[in-house]
């Protein structure tokens, strides 16, 4: 079948796939050169040699673009977390939670710019929009709540905090803004942050 004979729907899908790859390649080049926060959507469109309308039809904002760039890495992260929890099931829940924190902090450090871009629309949006959370937040929150519930059920702490609230506060401390502040302003290393987070949000007085 010649190019002229390709059905319109198939040609449109191919064009869309090519445009997506051009956008992602352009975004990566600009992000590596200038950083996620300094690059605008219009710059990405120009670098990809596409009109802004084409870019915005696929990605409403930079956060969605960053999610597309990072999604395969995120899938691998949660696969690693699930494997870790399965392999260490005999360990008490507070030690498994520490292991999950270690995995996420390593991921946060490695993919800091893209994760910052994913969170950008939430932190810079209107108050109503900030109530929304992305899939990374929800998946990690579910994992943390499950481990906190296990800790509560073990009876180690006679009056444990609410698991949902506790997970929310821990994830706030793990946000890009908090992580960058603690690393760059306070001077804490990822290992030191892990220890402080563990003592603050995981370790009970009786453990």
C-alpha cells in the first residue's frame, strides 16, 4: 500500500505518534540544558518545530508532559517497591516502610527535575486545583497507608496517628519543594533525610 493509499485514521495515528516523539525529544533536550522550571511550553513547541496548538492538543500543561516522560520510570519504581515488600514480608512493617522511603528518595534524587515538573501544576494552580493529586501521589499514599495500618494493628503503638493523615504528612515532607529545601538550603544528604523522616514519621517511641 502506497503512502497515498494509507487510510486517514492510520496516517493520523502515525502523525500523532511522530509528533509525540518530537515533543518528548525536544522537551528532554531543553530540560537537560535549562532545567524544567525555566522552559516554557512555547519553547518546547518551537524546539519540536510544531505549532503551539499541536503541543497543547496533546499536553494541556508541562506537568502532563513530564508525566509522559517519566511514566515508564515510575512503573519500574512501583514494581521495585512491590518486589521489595514481597521479598521482605517477614520483616516488621516499620522496617519495610523504611525500605520504601529509601527507594523513593533514591528515585526522587535521580528524577528530581521531572518529578518537580509533574508536581508543578498542583503547587502553582488555584486553591481548588491544589486539592488534586497525581497518580504517583495516590499510589505511594496507598502503599504508605497499608504499612501504617499494619503498624497500628501490631499493637506496638497504643495510640497511633490516623494512617491517612500520617501518610499525607509524610508525602508533604517528600514533595519536591521540601526535598530541595532540605538538600540545598539545610544541607542534608539523602541518607540523612531518610534517617530524619524515619524518626519523624515511622519510628514509634516503643520500637
